[in-house]
């Protein structure tokens, strides 16, 4: 068994899969914004 077998999502749950990946991308964007904020604070010091 694969660690991430997405065939189930592709075949049975396209809406759920789309929402799942959108949620991951939103979280990554928040993390990226936090990193940018920290970088700005460090560069000002």
C-alpha cells in the first residue's frame, strides 16, 4: 500500500479531494507568511 494513495479521492471524492488540497495550500500559505514576517523582523535588527 502506498503512503498516499489518491486514487480513492480521484475516483470517488473529487469535491473532498479538492477541499483537502485547498486546505493544505491555505495552511502552507499561512506558514509562508509567518516565515516572511520573521525574515523581515530579523533583517530589521
